[in-house]
C-alpha cells in the first residue's frame, strides 16, 4: 500500500517529464528506458546513516541529520532498516532492470501509464509523439514476455479510451551475454533491440567499469587488452556477441530494428562496427553526437567506396 501511494506521487512527475521530452522530439522516435538502477542508488549511504543514528542515540538527540536534512529518530530508524533490506553485495548484478519490474509490478506500470498519457495528451494537441518503451537487463525471453503481457494492455487501454491513433513499441536492452545468445527467442516478444554495450562489456569481461581504472593501465601496458573496452567495443568478444544477436534476432523477427545506447555510440571505431553489423542507429551523450554523425557518414562512405571497387 505504501508503494502504491508512492507511485501515485511519482506518476504526475514522470508524466510532466515525458510531456516535455515528447514535445521537444515531436515527430521523432523517443526510446524510454524503464527504471534500471538498483534502488539503493536513490537512497543515502547505509553506513553513513547507521553512524548518524548511532551518534544521535548516544547524545540523546530526538532528530538525526541525514544528507543535510533533519528527520525524526523514528523515521531515521525506518530508513536504516530499509537500507539494510536493500543492501546488496553486487548491486549491478542484483535487483535492478527488469527484475525490479517483476518484484515491484506497480513500478513499471506507473511509468508506462505516464508515458502513454503524456503521448496521448500531445496527440490530442495535434503533435506526433513516437514513444518506444525499453525494458532493461532482460536475460530470458520469459522475462520480456511476462513484462510485455503486463504493460502493453495498460498502454492500449489508455489509447483506446482516448480515441487517438498512437503506436507504442516495446523492446529490450541486450546487455547480458545470455540475452545475446538467446536473441532468437527474445526477438519474438520485441519490436526492437538496443544493445547496452556498457553492461554487455562489463558482463562479458567480468570487469567492473567503476573499478577497472585500478588495473587498466597495467593491462594495456602488458597488452592484456588492446584498448579500454569501455571506450571502444571489444572486437573479439563483445562484437561477436552482438553479431550473433543481430543475426538470430533478425532471423526470428524481420521487423526488428536495432541500435546501441551508451558511450560506445559516440566512439568512431564503435560506430564503424555498428555499421558493419547492420544496426539502424546509435545513441550517445549529447556532446558526442557530432562525432557519432561524422563517424557514421565515414563508415557509410567507406563501405560504398569498397563495394564500388
């Protein structure tokens, strides 16, 4: 019940955000990734809260200062317990992505409702919103199927009641080796794939992108890796996983469209790889868009020159 109340508070905030995004991107497709990070990323540091609570209790205080905000000891204790419940040894491989949507079914439903209501509202104003809903960190076809079976009717119901002509696609991020190797089954339930090459690299190598800096310099010096795989797509492993996924995904679903998201989308060498694999688009941080466009043009011109020869 508490979670349902929280979703009611979040829904209008989400809708407002999507109204702004879809309006700015009128007539262009917008891929919205549903909530992905572990929940503890949205909360204060567990150790700092426990220390603050312990010090306050020791001094006999009724309030605790956490993140520069004073809260009652009762609320601080509830927060401490919740942080303990959400604490994970390896949160990037824990309760995040589609797993969040499965464990907390109201969460993704709230986001899909906000996306659809925003798109419908703009459609009634004469605009042309084109939302694409992306379900992250899928490892099995069953995960995607069950999520889509739950979420798609929500969107359809809102659209039908509004009486507008609005098409919303549902797809997934391919960011786990198992998903790449089982893309033929996953593609049966997806309108599109977006390769999350940051996490795909992380899970393929078993490297933590947050901690790789501790040993990457030595690895490059000793030629254990030819370059930082989080900067440019690894050709021997990650490219191969993507290649298998692209081939099997398109074979199972001819209408499937493909792209990548993440910093690799702004790396010229990675853009060439995406072109060679036959991806439809790349996406990247705004400041890297000019580089990505130039690299995409060069890749296409290079391929055209080679074929003409």
